[in-house]
C-alpha cells in the first residue's frame, strides 16, 4: 500500500513535469535546475551569472528553501522577478510547487529561468520539475568521491560545475579520481571547473548558457 | 490518505527507535548519530576518533551510504566491527535498518557505536534511530548560514562540530553570524570547533565523548 501511494505521487509529479516541459518549450524559456549539497555555491553562482547575463537576457529565479528566504535576499540587488518556495521541511522541489510559482511570472517575457533547488545531493535528483537541464554542482571541499557516492544526480545532470577550484591547494581533492568516477557514471556529461571567488571558468559557463538559449531560439 | 501512510511510517519508526534506545541504555552503549551535508568530514572525524579512542573503548560503526561502501573502506584499517547499510537511493537511515544492522554486533562487547548517516542536512534529522545523541557537523566552507537555513538538525542535535576551521582564512565565513543563528535555534547546544587536518579541537571532542560514556557507566 505504501508503495502504491508513493507511485501515485511519482506519477503525478511526472505528468505535471511533462506539461511544464511542453510549456517551457512553447514559450522558449531555458529552465535550469541547480542541484548540490548545502553550501556548494549555487547562490554565489546565480549572483555572478545574473550580474553578467542580465543585459543580454530576461532572467527569472525560483528559490527553493526549507524555511527562510535568505538566498532570495542575496539576489534582491538585481531587478529581476523572483519567487521563493518554502518547502516547510521537505527536502526537494516538485512539479506542483513549480506550477504554483509560475503564476508569478510572465513566461512570454522570460528567456532564462533558474530554479535553485533545496540544498541536498539526494532527493532533488528524483523529482523531475520540467527543467530543460539539471545542473549539478560539487565543491572541491566536499571531496572527490561525491559522484561515486551519490550517482543518481550525475546520471541525470547534463553539466557538472566543479566549484571552489580556488580551494584545491588547501584540501585533499584528487581531480583525476573525480573525473574518472564521473565519466564512469555518465560518459556524455559536460564538466566546467569554476570558482565564484576568482571567477575561473565562469566565462565558459556563461558560454554554455548562451548556447543553450540560442538552441531554443533556432528551433 | 497519503498523510495517513506517512504517519504510519513515522509512528513505526518512532516505536522501533524507542525500543532501540532502551536496549542501548541497558547495554550501556553510547550511540552517536553523525549528521551533515555530503563531504563535511564525518568519515575523517571517525578516522581520527577511532585511532585515538580505540585503546580506551570498544568501538563499532554503522555506515549509512546510498550505494557504495567507500566510507567503510576508509575505516577498514582499524580492527573494529563495522556494518554498511546501503539505502538504495533513500536519503536517510531509519530504525528498522539499524535493528537489522545490530544483528552483526555483540552489544555486550561495545562501549561506543558511531552511526554515520547518509550525507544530507535535511532528511536524517526527521528520523529518530534510537541514538543517545545526534551530532551535527558543518564545515566552514558550506557558509555561516546553514543553521538558519536547515534549522531542524540544529534543534535536534546535542552538539555541533564546526569543522574545517583551517579553511576559514580562504572562505567568507562569519563565525559570529553562525553562533548567533545557532544559539537562536538551540540555546543549549554545545559547539566544538574542529579541523581534522590540523587536529584543532579534537581533544575537546574526545573529552566530550569520554564524559558521555562515563555518564552511562555511572547510571
């Protein structure tokens, strides 16, 4: 019985996600679902990315947070539409919460929608929310074993940002092991090494985002 | 209906946890449930702690991991009883999995049992597994906002280890904000600043563990 209910929740989530994906395609909105452990640097990446791309594209943000609006407050400096989803203890966003949040946006006016998921390397990977792509973020301080230990996210993600590369000299992080495990899980995955402190790799990241938006426009 | 099923799961977990807690008290085993984000340093702490306390106490470990036994492999260097619980995708340990793991231990021979939960700052806090105390770990590289953003763990934990203090010079971590938020959530919480690299604070941590074991013996 428990399994049946779980299935119903999952099926409902999937069908809503498929509708969202259709809507985003129709409206030509690139939707990026950012997933990482707590404190890997998702909000710092958004700060940098919005500052750099806001004159090229119209950007919106959905912030998933268990209880506060702290991440959203960090982005208030930018004049862009933003909605916080407080999950009240839940460990991930789902399609239904995204549907509700979309009431606050005019998708005709948005090119790029970032969804910052709840800080959690496990559960958000299990819930499709209609995104164009999942972006996994891992910081070097978390250790090189994260892809092997939490494989689902890295199977699902189109791109991985290996963040906080500026801290590699101070931690025991073996890049070759990280790459080896990651490629074993997902041969096609794109890896971009970034530091939101030194800005290493951010131009490559912006280039990746631009290309994805162009691909949508051409279709 | 969904909520009823969830309640049944929760109630079953709680009653099993209460039985486990009784058993641990009777057998005078200190059971510490280690909870943190992925890569905060739980296994590194165990490596240091086991090396330092194994001649004083008889120690066992339960390793919660989604799919691998990598953490357990790091502890194989010590000749201590160890069980890995692979959660197969689940984001936390529960009482039933601990019950099963206990079949592999002789509790009459154990003073101190560490349970390293799945790397996740959210879900493990919601599931009592009969532990004597929850130990929260946060690394400085995750940012000073973690207690405010993930309050449940810090309400539940008896002690917080603020780990990777050696990296404070390289990251933007405001200790006063961290302490302020933490004390607002849980005035009684004990905070120990640690670095498994420089060994700062580890003697204080070992002292805390020793005191907890003594308290059990005296009762």
